[in-house]
């Protein structure tokens, strides 16, 4: 799929952001050791999508539908053509059945807050799979609480797909809503939604399918499926962020009340007569939409149509088989469920290593994968896991990238702490050095380091300096909320009102970061702690790009906990 990959500027060798400045040698077949394996979270964007977004604002930026001038007419035409393109893409009967939303999450919330309140009574049942994304769980939990409905949870078979036998035991005449993902965002397995839809229809239940992980990988025909609702996000299929699609059967959408009020969804407003609402699809599109995003999304669909679905699926299967076999050869790798996934999403853990440590170490080699619970905490609980690693690929990824990933992963797994060195300093020497570090000491240690790879190694070495907290100090009150890994913090204050902190984590990368953070705050007064500029500190360490407190890596949560304790 070389032609496919060439359309993505972020993956091109001419893009400076794609070049790892800390990697002196490029890897054969790999673009400057930059490997993007986080496509399940969001895909990269082709030139046509990027250009479309820019062209809209440069050449015909105007609001849609209401205005009578030429710019608005051009914008409206492109906007509504995008709706028609989506209709054809999923084979809906009518463009009226295509509702623009901000994403799959808003699409689910729209259904829950309109149709859900219409059809549910106390004692009615909602069936959800245990493998669902949080966005397809929490809205239904809240709806069930508001309506006194009951949630029933579908289990999985040994391969990680919805267990149909369990579904048949759960479904009954009280079942009013059945909602499940077409493909699990963690397990990469296609669920038997045709059978689920058919059985739900037999008892009169409404079916809602989350297709966020499906539409980029294989054709979807909503008429053939005969589901009541199907939803997905543009950004997971090479389109822009902030654009989502809700497909719904027209008869259901017509009967549903509006979700939000204002703007295009209104037909007439009066203080003397009842306010009336617009027809489909505008009834559910309040306010000014993401016009540029919608039009750019149409370009993403056209881009995908340039390539044969069968060719894409065949190439993706090649990636799946190659990566799965390579991972299976590593004895420490434990797949989350058995057998090969259906789309290029592979979930696994590494025995003896924290998921966050593996992911951060791979990042130091220029490889982007995801670690954590993947917005699927109930699934992690069901599988008795605290989290896992996820490699998610797209047709622009290559066999060479997989080989490079496997080589780096093996290096990380097999590396012995005693052999780790940074500029000739071994882990043993680090242990012999004084652990009473302050922020100036840390800054000096990082001053001679270049590149994220070396800085990451230094953080991992610093992790060995952190004394472990006693078990009785690891409790709910000392837990640092906001870290993907478990982390705890306790404090004491001496007679001179000076604060001292102790901390610990189950992830080495977080323990190393704790050493860095504690060096900045230990031995200070409450006033000094509150005024300390953590961003300037991290900037001096050369860590702002990778470990800025504004990123979701727990650093900000650690700092906030320290400041709260000092108060």
C-alpha cells in the first residue's frame, strides 16, 4: 500500500515532526524511526482532507442553509453533498437518516437522551456488552438510573467476541434496547451483530451499533444489517476530529424529540404560538455545525473509495498475521484473548513489566502505541487486568515498521537494569550516589543529555533511587488520582513548617518522574510549593515536549496532589 501511505504528510520523510532528532541512524524501511501504531485512537490525515479544510476557510467560508449570498450557497452545497456521500458510503435509504454530530460519543448520547426516555419504563431492560467503550456504557447507566430500567451485561466467548448463547439467555420481552460495538476497540474482534440484530428485532428491541472501529476496515451496509442506529466518528477513518455520524431509520428519527435547541433545528419561534422544529435531518443539528470538518470528511470518504476494499482488507490481514506471529514468539507476551484479531488491533501484556513502562520506552525509540484501560475499564475488570498494551495499525503501516517495533520491544524486555548506562554511568553507580536530590541536582544531571531516548533512560535509572512506600501507606487517601498507573503520595511537616514528601508507583517510569518532581518540592514551605513553576522546571530538563504537565501522563496529577497536601 505504498500509494496509500504517500498521501499522508505526517508520515513522510520531508516532515520534520516525523523525524526523531535523537535517533542518529535511520532504520531501513522505516521513516526516521517514527512509527505510528495508535490508529485505534485516531488515524492520520491524507493531503486531500488537510487541503479541503484549508480551502474552505480560504475560499468559501460562510454559514450554511439560511443565508442568500453566493458564499453560503457554495458552502451549503458542499455541506449537503457530504451528507449524501455518507449516505452512499453506508448505503442508507435517505440523506434524512444521516445526522451530523461531534463524534460517536455525542451520537450515543443523542439516542439515550431522546429515544431512550421515550421507550423505557421502570423494569425495562438495556443489554450492553462488557467489551464496550465507556461512551457506550455511561449514557445507558445514567438513563437506566433516570428511568428505573435495568442494565444486563453481555459476556464474551473465549475468542473475545460477544457470546451469543449468553445473549439468548438475557434477551426477553422486557428488552427494549440492545447496544454493542461492531468491533471491540481493545480486542479487534468483529462481533456477530447480524445475529444480535435479528434476535433483538424478534422481541421488538431497538438496536444500536457502535461502528467507530469498523468503518475504516471493511464495508458497512446499514440496510443489509437492518440495525435501527449505526454511528461512527470521522477521525478514526482519516477524516477530521469533531465530526461524527449518526445513522437512524427515518421512522425512529421522526418520532424522536429534539436533542439540543437553537439555530437550524428550529422552524418557527413565537411567544404567542408553540415553537415548532425543523424536519429531518436538521431537527437534530442545533447551532452552527463543523462545516469545514464535514466537508473535509467527504474528502476522506472519496480518498478511501480510491482503494479497493478487498485490497485494503487483504493488506491489513498481512499486517495482522505478521505482527501476531512475531509477538507470539516472545515468551513474555501474553495476548489478552486467544487467536488472531479480525482487524489490525492487537492487545497484550508483557509479563514482569508495567504497561506504561513498555509504552514510554517504545516512545523513546519513536514508536507510538497505546497503554492503559483504553476507555474500557469494565472489560479490563472482566479480564482481571489493570490495563494492557494496544498496537493498532492502518494500511499506511508496513512490515518493516512491525519488524522494527518487535526488535525494540525485545530490547526493552531483555534489557537488564545492571547493564543500563547513560554516558557511562551504570545503574549501580546511580544507586551509590546520594538520593537527597534537589531540583538543581536534577537539572545538572539532565544538562548533558540529548534526545528523548537518553532522557527516558535517565528517568528509568532515577526510578531506582526512590525508596518504596510501606504497604500501610498505600491506601485510598494517599492514591494519586489521574495517573494511568497506581501511584501514592504521603507528606509530613516539621516544626519549621517545611514539607517532605514520599511517593511510590507500580510503574518504573512514574517512579522516575516522582524522583524528579519530589526533588523540586521537598524541603520547601507551603508558599514555596504553591509558587514553584513546574513547567519552567520541566523545560530546563528538556522534558516539556514528552512530559508536559498538560499531558495526560500523571505529572500534573502528582503536582496537584503535592500542592493540595501543602495546604
